[in-house]
C-alpha cells in the first residue's frame, strides 16, 4: 500500500536541478559552425528559438561560431554559466568535466557516445571518477540532451531539438532512449498532446531519469510525466518517486521495456544497465502514482483522458450509443479492462424510456437506437440522465453522428459545467467529418477516441489512477509492530530450520511443535508431547535442503517407526555430506490444511518484499502469486490473498471448507514486519509450507532464513 | 486440426447468392421521394452512383419517385427483378414477401426494424413462415442492407450507402451490426483499407452472415473477408466456412463480441440470438482460416499486413533499427505476441559489423545506430542481409528518417523484387514527414505502421495465419478408427459408472478393474481379484453423483473394511434417494498417478468436442484446459497436452517423474472418435479422474456418459 512507502524508502534529498533545466548561460563544448552537426545544432537551437540566457560556443581555433564569440577553453567562459553541453569525442570528455569543475559550472550534459554502451566501461568509470572529484552533476553520456519548452532551452541534438514548433502543453517526457523517445513525442504530438519538457538520460553515469522525474514533479505547469524506462539501478528510488507522485497528484505514465528474457538481453547491451525482475517494477508501479502503458497509442489515450482533469469516484461505467453493436463491443472491452457496467437506477431507466421510446434499450449499455441518432438535444438529455445516476462513475458516449453534431457538442459542453464526472467520447464516424464538434469538445477538454478499444483504455486508466488516489486518502500509515530483538548469529549464513522457526515464533507466527532428539537419546525415547502421525527431520545448519539429503521421513505412526526413521535420516545425511555438523534429529507434529508458500526477499535494488501463493505447482508453474513491498498490514495481506487466481479454494470450492483468513493475513503481514525490521541482516526467508485450516489457524511447517 | 473438419461438418450446398449480390433489377418497396429517408436513400444510391441494372420504386399513389416510374404493387414490376428492397413498417413485411414469391423475385432485403430485436418474436416467426412458403431468400430484417462496390449496388441505407467515394479494394465486410459495422469500415478506409463489399445481416431470420461469407469466399477479387460477429446459431456452419476459407487461402478476419457475461446479455437483447460459449468460437477460429481481432486498429493492421501478399515460412523475426530503444520495445512485443527473434548466422553478423562499424549492435535486434541513420544505401544493405539470412522469416524495419527517405524507399522496393519474405515497416517519425517514401512503399504493398505495437501485431497475424496454411498442407485426414458398435439403451438417460466404463473399454480405453458385489453377497465375500487398497462405490443408474449421495468409500485395506463400506454406502444411498434403483456395490482397485479430466460434449451448435485438463482446481478454477473438435488424432491430442499451462508436471517438475504421454494422447484421441462415431446418441462424456503414470499407462477411474 502506498501509505507505507515514504518511511521505508526514504532517501537523500534529491539534487536541485533548477539551473540545469533553466540555465542562465550555456557553454557548448565542441560547438560547430555547421548547424546540422551535433555540436552545431544546439548553437542554432539556443540562439534562434527564443532562449533568453547566454550561449557560449567553445572550440579552440575559432573566433566566432554561427555568429557568436567563441572561446578556446571552457574555463574562459563568462559567468553565470550553469550548463556545459559537451559534443566531443568520448575520450576527451573526462578532462572537460574536470575543467567544468574548475570553472564552477554546476551541470554538464554529455551528448558524446562511445562509453559503456560500446563496451568502453573503462572510459565510463573514468568519467564517473572525474565527476565525483569535480562536483559537476552530469546528464549522459550517450544522450540527446534536454529540451525545456517553457524557457526555450534547446540543450541537445536530433529531430526534437530542430523543431521550434513542437506543441506546448503540460506533459514532460523523460526517456532512457533519446531516439525512440523523440519518435514517441512526435507521434503523441500529432495526436494532439502538448509537451513541456523532453529529456534523455543516456547511460546515466550520474544523474538518472529518477532525478529528472523528481524535479519535474516539483515543477509548476508540469501535470503529467511520461517515462520510457529500460532499467533502474535504484529500485527504492523508483518507489520513493512513485510515492511522491501520488502525494502531489501528478501521474507518471510509465513505459517499461526490456521485460522479456530477450528484451532484457537487448536492454543490457544497449544501456549497460542491470535490469531487475519485471515483477519488482510491477509492484513498484502498483504501489506508487504510476500508470503503465505498452504502446504509443496507450500513451496518447491515457494522457488525453487525464487531461480532462476529472477523476471518477469508482469504476462503474455508463455507456450511451445509438448502435447496439457498439454497446456490445464497449461492454466486452470494459469487462476485459477491469471496469464494471453501472446498474442504472429504476428512475434513470424509466426516464430514458420516456425519452427513447419503444426502439431504445434502456439498460446499460443504453442504445438510443438510430431513431434518436438525429436529435442532439435528446442525445444530451440521455447523457445527463447517465451523469445524474448515482451508480455511474464514468460516462462513455458514442459521438453524435448527425449533421447537427456541433449543436450536440455545445450542449454537451454546457452539460459538463454542471457535472464533475468524466465523460469520454468514442467516435461513431471519422473525426474529420465533425471537425467543428471535435474542436468544441477539445476546448472543453473532453477527449474523443477513434476506436472502442482506445476509449475504454482511457477510462480504465482514469479509474485505476483515481482508485490509487482514493486508497491513499483513506489509508493510514502501517502501524509498526514493536521491534523484536532477534539473537542472530554473525556473518552470512543459512539458518537451520529449527533456528529459522524460532525467529518466526518470536514474531508470533505459529510453528509446528517439535522435540529435539539427540542421536544418543534415540533408543531411550518413550513418549512424544504431541499426537501421531509425526515427521522426523535431520537437524543441521549445513543441510538447508533436507529432502534432497534424504533427511525427512513423514507419516510416522509409532514410536518404533520414529526411532527407525531417526537412525535412517542420520545415516542418509552423513552419506549426503560427511562434513556437515549434525545436531541430531527433530521430531515434529504433522501440520494439516491448505498448503501455502510465504516468502520474503530483501532485494538489493528495491528493498524487502513479501510474496504469497499456494503451495507447489500453483506458485511455481502457474505463477499464481502476489507480491508487495514490506511493511504492510493485514488489510493489504488480505488483498494479496484475494488476488490469487486460486482464491476460490479459500471460499468453499466444490463443497470444501470455507477458510477464515484473518490469522493467515496477520501472519503474512508479520513476515513483512520481520523483513523490514531486520532488513540489515535478513536476506531471504521462506515459509514453505505454511498451513491454514478452515478455523483460521495457521502453522508454519518448515522455514528457511538466510542472513547477509 | 483443420484437416479433420471437412467430413465432420459437411452440410448442405450453400445457396447461390449471385443474383442477390449482382441483381439485374431491384425493386424498392416503400420507396420515398425524399432521398434522406430510408426508403429514399437506395433510390438515389442505385440511380446516381453507377449501378447498371434497373430500379423499380414501389409505392401506391405515386406515378414517379425521384424521376423514376413508380409501381403500386411489387407484382407489377417488370422482369428480371432479382431483389426486393423493403422499407415498410414491420407488420406489412410478411405480406410483401408473399407477394415477392408470387412475382418470382428470388431475394428480398428487409431494412425494416420492429421484429425480435424489439420483443416482437411473434412477427419474426410469422415472417419466417412466409419465407418458407414463398421460397424467397431474405436478408434481415432490421439490417442496413448490402453494398457491392464492384457493381455499384447500393442496396441499403445509412452513411455507407450515401458515400459514392468509398475506397475500392479487395476487402469485404460482413457485419451483424450495420451501424457499428459502417463506423469500422469508415475508420479502416481512412487508414487506407479499400473495400469490395459491405453488408449487414440484421436479425438473420433466413440468410446468415455465414451464407454471405461463403458466397464471398467464392467471389473473384475478394481477398480478405472481415466479419463482425455477435453470435452464430449454427456453429458447424462456422467451422465449415473456416475450413473452406483455409482451403481457398482467403483469410476471415473475425471480430467476435458479446464474449463476457455482461456482453452476452447485451448481445441477446440486441440480436435476439443465442450466443454460444466463447471457447467454442475460439476453437472454431483456431481450426479454421480465421484471424481474430478485438479493435478497429487490429483490423487495419492485420488487413494491411495480409495485403502485402507475402507469407512467412515461420515466426522468426529479424529487427532492424537505428535506435536501441526501439529494438528493445519491438523485442518485448514480439515475445508477447508469440513471435521469436531470429538468431542471425555468423556470416550475417560479420557482414553487418563490416557495414555498421563499431557503433552498431549486430545481434538481433540489429541497431545500426544513429551513425548510419543518414545512409539509405547502407540501410538497405543491412535489410538485404536480414532477408538473406536463412534464420529470418519476417523482417521488421524501422523506417529511414533522414532527408533521403525516398531514396531508401525506392531501394527497398527494388530489394523486395529479389525476395519473397514479408517486410513490415515501423515508423520512426511521422508518416507525414516522409510522404514520398510512404507512397513508394504503399505502391509496392509494403505496410507501414505508426507504432511498434501495431507493426508487431501485423507480423504476428501473418505468422499465425501462415502457420495454419502450412499445417493444413502437411496435415492429412484423421484416420477413422473402425466403428465400434455399442449396445446403448434407448432414450435420454445417464448411464451408470459401470456401463459408462464398459463403453470406454470397448473403445480400448483402460479402466480400473472392478468386481460387482450384490447386497446378498456381501457377507460371503472372501477374496478380491486385485490388491488393496480398494474403493467401494454404489452401483445405480439413478445416482450419477455418487459422492454427494455418500456412495463412495476409498482407501479400504481389509476385507472387513470392504464389507462395512459396502453396507454403509447402500444405507447412505437409500437415505439419499429412496426411489433409486440400486444394483448393489462395485469394488474397484485404486488407480494412482497424475489426475486428469477428459470430457466430451456434443454441442448442439458446434458438434462434438473434447476437452482435457489436469484434475480438480486446474481445470475448474485455473481454467487450464485445452479443447478441440472431434475427431482428431494422437498428434493433436499431444498438442493439447502441451498447451496446458500445467504441462511441466509431465516433464519432471521438482525432480518428479517424467511421463510418457503417447498412451494418454491415444486415449484422448479415442474419446474424440467415440464422440464422433456416436454423435447421434452420446450427449456428454466425463472421464474424471483419468490417471496417467510415469510409465505411460493410463487408467480411467470413473466415467459418466449421458445419452440423448
């Protein structure tokens, strides 16, 4: 849950990038006379497209460049100069960064390629060293630069930087691939999206896309941030940025790529980044203010829906069409995308019937039929009825196709002045055939989508994002359980099952009862403190995978069987690993119930998380698991259990038992507390299996904890 | 498999619709002077947009209509008149159809609404009766009509029929929703798709969309059929049409809606159709020449990819970009859509390296880097290398963005004269910025897609459709096993487990051994012909669900336990249903192994099919099942088993056994033979559970067959 993020992933104050984005002066190192060259484009862009600061070309041997006085050394450039834009061969870059440090230039943007992305990790490491020493904060290398349309800062090269007419708007684009990023911007612009910023972060040797996003979250006039992401080294930072986005109500529309095995390989060779597991990104996107997309149209649709500045209170859609077919299509798509169809009140249905007459279908989807298709007033009356209905959160209206479409559009605009619910339009014909109506609606911020799939995508994004904001408002911080002191042994090691279970027990997690049985005491065993059948397991820190070592016997129903099993597992274990330190065996009661796996991992990049799933094939083959970052409360744990596809097993599947899940949820939440409270030492934790019984009682039958 | 369809779903010869599509004369009953009215639009369309046949307005009390001689009775219209277009109030339609019959007019298109779709099933039934008696073949009612752009036949009303400039092309649209269908056509046309026909079938009281599709499959110049489908009453017909489409190599691009519970409800209220289960449609689409889509863009992308007239030999994609980011995105999308990335040969990589220099990434996706982005010749050389590579089946090329894009496009066109592999372009910038290149490529039939998602969608459709054609070519008819005579009792009934298993046994399917034990023989039982543990079950035709009736005891390990269990289940069964005829009990050996469910259903609409899945939760909750129409062979059965998500359980999951699956596949195929050979009597069949053991041996532990 979002409410738990802030304290967990708290990090350093982000760098102040004001002067990077709005510099008073910019030096271009490697400036060129030719405005088509990489070193020449920014000279042209910064002098001809309205930038108000100073521009200082640097290139020894030139008195002037493109009409400006040129300097032979970055250190000669007049102050204030806030940014050095570097377009030099890669091997010359480190020296120039050092010179920027000497000249107290706080920022540099390195356009040059030829670093880690081409196998020159050595040169990139050298650059990193120089950056650290110099104190200069660097964007790149291997990037296309930074475009700030608010201040006409054209600090880069490529098609985006050569276009002074890019449509202005409240959307900022941060991309880890400059070339691809601009093609996305160009496409989105052609669909009507306006931009405030576009910037590419390249190899991210110093400043990262997360630094950029965090700055933009605090930038006035930026309403939406679009982020093309190949990989993030600091997952905690991603989560922190997600929490901040949610707090300030600015959505981050994120396009995460490199998610398949093949994709990952390609991402590595391109950005020289380590790409973490997609599931961890998904979990971070889920908890934070992100909306995930996977194609350029997605981006356009989500942004246009958000720009209406109306968020729904829920996910119940009212659909208004004049074609039954469109209603069926939209209904299918809504269900697929997690939206539900509103049940209209009786009053709405009755009034719609009066309006539409015998040809209309007045249940949702509402089909006014072709008879009303020519009456813009009736059309808007029906829309009003949908918006008035308390069960409708979002209206999807098929556009009015008659000749009076401008009358319809004006009426709809007026209607929206009296309502706060979002209305999304799906085109019944071509937008070009109702240009006037289109314009009226656009001015009102009403998004029109050309296909049913796209209008539903927009509505689904609104509902999901609004749900996040609402949950955040009603949520409260996860109560921290009192810190439990654990006597953890020093050093990296895997704890024995017995010691792992002691830790669970000290967190109030029920574990199977057991009795330690030393080898010397086997013959004398005369009673057990719990009932048969029982389990015998080898007890050794050196044998974490006991089954493989032949160290487990189950279903033992007599003392004689227990004694034989004890001797057998000792023999098997010694044969398996003659050097293993063996404490003896453990006799355990047999746990019963439905089998689950609960695991915690302290991920290097993202921090501690907890996963839950049903045992065996469910988790491992069917991938039916749920994952959240720690810590979280029982409410979230219950949400995780409800997310499992196998969830019907808890609720009386085939006449089976109904499980009381509160205790199970509490255990999962306790594991998350354990993972966060001991994040400094606990690397991984597996409770496998954990049994739950219909009465709600829970019992951990095995556990493995590894320390770092 | 497609090869098995033809003989299974063979039906009557489809009606000859030549004169419906290309009539020599058309009467318009209810013709109007006003060209905006439903009865006026076709008079205008048929007289002003190039139709060469005769047009006969019918409306008593008018001497002329829109300048044409008008008739007061359809029976007075001169011959030849092949089609009567009817635009009258609903209740007048049946009489006019009868009059058409008297006048020997073979076809009528009923535009009028007011039948089953508005609750007047009585009127629709009356219409059906008149149709049967008259011999007239009828399209509609409640439809927008038929548009044949080859012969300029504008037999309908609505926006599509008022537009004489609709782009001509080889695509025919058949839709069950006229209004929605035209909006799709208009959108697709605006994206460059050209049409030959557009027709709506409305309530389908007589002629169906399948009749239309089958006619179009046999129509010259129609290359692709697009079908918007809400529901089909005759599933076998759908399958037959799918087989025919595959045989003649014309893909049917199908948009099936009304698939969710909510969607189904809406579909019923709209088309007054019974919508069968979506899974049955999916299986029909899978076996036949269909390509399924779910949005308007899908349609455009699939059609444009197909119109290149190049089909790949496999699904291995070679990607060429000048942006690493685009390569990563395309790679992700290919994997998601079931395409694989080609492993380039060493020679291709070496030659690419020579071409691209140190900045290029020469493994797939190939990134020529921004350095080669300005060199159209090098760009095409690289494309040639991809096409020459024997491991590449399809090339996806990011468009050349430099100023010489027309040079690139011309070079690529020439290149394609020497290659047969499909090439799909993904736009790097806006199409409008390279209009000349765009035009050159379009003339060559090379499809250009604006986003990565859409180009990959197009490639995936090509690969999947080409795969179907290839399988069809290499496939052979399913060998029919010799017909097995079953002594089935007469009448609709559910057979007892024992009798059901006898039927399995007569089909060579192994069943658990068992011994019948009459109540009178319980006390005397002294030995069993198989080992303990055993199962005792009640034996009664009247108790199909034995567990519910307390009629099953498992895990019995002694004769005493068997006797007690026998008495217990008899008592329980009598308490459960005092009227049930009880034969006694059955003692069975205990089957072991991995538990599966194999079921067969003789669907009323689609015919007999067989489903297989793992037992319990896998099939019922996780919906992890595979379905094919009967009959099929062991090869297809193996394909079904491999499709299961739980398939890793067969192949040594967690050190578990590896299962020999040949016998299991044979059993599944035998079930399909049983279902088809006895389709006249067997309604349903459940083998649940069916056990398979690692050595491949298979045993049915329970079976239920119901007869019709």
